């Protein structure tokens, strides 16, 4: 399955809009802004409703392929100015940053931007195809939703799940590289295509809170 086409969603649902607005200090004002300017990207704070992990677009596609082909799927995902933005659990950004610095085998992962509490990110318009009053059209520079939020409580990946997908995506890009040696914080060595869902009990103890 090519999630880039199968899961791409142009607009948020009303419930997804409510979830996204809940990240703002003023959710009602944010929704009023969207009603007035549905074509405009907005800036939202991280750390309360979600964190965001930003990665290069091509690597982001590989990570999403891993999450859907062998893992539990993903939460909301957006594309903005050549980056893929994955929405993750609050607190996961700082945790992922620590894991990537700690794990020797994570050096294969390209630099990621982990946005958590105290940070803010620009997210695409809620209705990017809405008609602009000046007659302008939507452009890729304004971003787009790849997987738009569709509920008030969307599932969001943890730092451990995202680390697993990032490492697998990096290894898939270099198939000749050996599997990581078993350690305290990483999944056990196995074939590259072992499904995540086949070993849920092993994942949790390996990424202690």
C-alpha cells in the first residue's frame, strides 16, 4: 500500500479540527480564525495535545511505510516546506531526542527536529482547497495534510515506536548493514520484516518511561 496516495486527506473532519484547536491556549478563537481563513497555515504550540517530529520528506515517507507495513500505523501527518511532520504523544519529542543520542545504532537516522513543550510548529490549513478571496490558489509551500486528524482523540505513536520505525527505515535504505546488537533499549535482533504487532510485549520493557 502506498500511504502517500491511499491515506492522503485534503481536509480535517470537524472532530479532527476540534482536536487540533485544543493545542491552542484559545481553542474557540483558533476555530473562529479557521472559519475566516480556512486556507491559511497556523502556528500551534507543542507539548499539551501533541509533540511533532519533523524529518526530511523522503525519509519521512520511508518511516510512514514502516509504520503501516509492519507497525501499528501512524497518527496525523503533514507535509510542510519539504519536511514531513509526524504528530506524536506529548513528551515523545524529548524522549526520542534522548534515545537517538543514546543509541549507537541510531546514528544511521538523519537529523530529526523534535518539537516538544515550549516549541511551536506551523501546520497546514484545515481546508487547503478553500477559495482564497484574492483568487490565489493553494501551493505546496503552504503545506498539506498527508493523514489529517479525524477524531477528538487520535492515536499518537510513542517515542519507542517512532524510534523503531526510524531505525528500520534507515536500515531499509542500506540493506547491507547488519541488524543492531541486542541492548537494553532496542528491539531484539530479527529479520527486517518482523511485524511490530507480533512482539508488543517486548517493546514496552525496552523503552522504560
